C-alpha cells in the first residue's frame, strides 16, 4: 500500500511538470531575455513553502552564473527590501497569489524600480494582475489527498526554476570552466582549477646517477614518495627515476653481494614520466593512470623541481 501511494504521488507530480512543459510559451522566453539584459540582479521572494522554493532557485541561479538573491517577503517590509535596486528583476512565488505579504511587497518592489514577475498557481490572482509579467505555475491537483499541502505545486515551481536557470546558462554559454569558478570547493572545481604547483611537493628526493645502491635505498626511504629522481653528476639534468618497483626488481635480479656494487644508473628507469609545474592537477592524474605509475617528477621550465604522488591528488579530491 505504501509503495502504491508513493507511486501515485510521483505520477501526479510528474504529470504536473509535463503539463508545465507544454504550457511554456513566449512569456518564458521573454523572461529569459529580460534577465539576460537587466542591469541588475535577480530577486526571488515568497513566503511559506514558496519561500523555500525561491531560496533554492536563487542558489541554482548563482551557481550557473546569474547573480541572484533570496528575499523573504515578510522580512522585506521590515528593512530587507533595501537590497532591491533599480534594474533588478523580481520573481515573486505564490500558489494563491493572494497572500498578504506578497501582495503588500509588490508595490514596494515597483517603487524601488524592480521589474516584477508573478510566478503563481493562480494566473487570475491579485499578484498576477499587478505584476509586469506572469508565469502560470498552476496545477490540476496537489498530491496531498486533501488538496492542502503544497506538493505538485512546489515541484512545478522548482522545475520552472531549473528550466530558467539552464536556459540562462545556455544563453550565457556558461561552461565547465565557469562552473568550476563558482564551485571552487567541489570536486569539479578542484579538477579544473587546481594546478600541479598547488599540490606537488617542492622537495625532490634525488641522487646522482653515480650514487651507490645503499645511498639510493636511504634516499627513497627518507623521501617518502616511493621514488627518487636520478640526476646527472653535479647537474640538475634528469637522467631517470628509481621506484620501489625498481628496487624490488633489482633484489630479484642480483645476488646480495652484487647489490653493493650497483650504482643508481644501473637500476634506474630511463626517460621517466614528467609534468610541468603549471599544468592542471587532473592532467597529472590522467598521466599516472595512462602510464600506470604512482608518481611524476615535476619540472619547472624543463628542470626538476619536485615530485607529485598519486596519493597527493586523491587527498585533494582530484578524481
């Protein structure tokens, strides 16, 4: 029984959203153009459940490049309306369009020079008649069996907000790089914004190619990167890299007495994988995966600078 009720609710709300999709007309396109060319920001307001919907839409608009603020209709008339400036576009959400708080706010918004759009469930309401434009968000019925709890109506309003946000996003050609700029703390933001220099360790574990095997073991252990760079004698020229895997292979290949006579160049992997300091961090991760290595030597202008390990990238949320 419970499952059937859940399905029934979802069907009602899904049908309401589809009906809104069929109902969208040139009014929607005009609202998009109005916001695109408005000299101010977008104000979203309402009371009750509509206030929560307005707040969510404001957050979505901000995240995709359209400056927006949420204004609670009740608090607005007690000072918060000061955030509204001439040239702003105000979207007022209300199911009935007759709520005293939003009706009272409408003339205040107009007086402050904002363009008003009523996003209402009743297109014949006082709010709709007094606004500059009207978006019809009416539903045939709520999912609530008593028709009292806003359910389908709030879902439709939320879907409208998403449609508006994405239409504006597309019109502004707001791409992944822009998205990363507004989400610097998220995984996508880090993937697109962080560079190797932001993560890599500038301390490069290194030995000369003539270093004895014992010195290599000490350097790779103290460096804590699972690898050590091999450089030309008395020069910062990169000759190779020695990893934990190279050490294990040497132990398998040579007799214990022979190991002491080995030099770094005897066990090093020539032409190690490298990455430049200015490259993006996710490029380092992709290179590691492609070549099946756990670390890269970081170069600055072609010269060894440091080392970046797979774990450094994972720890920063680069995936």
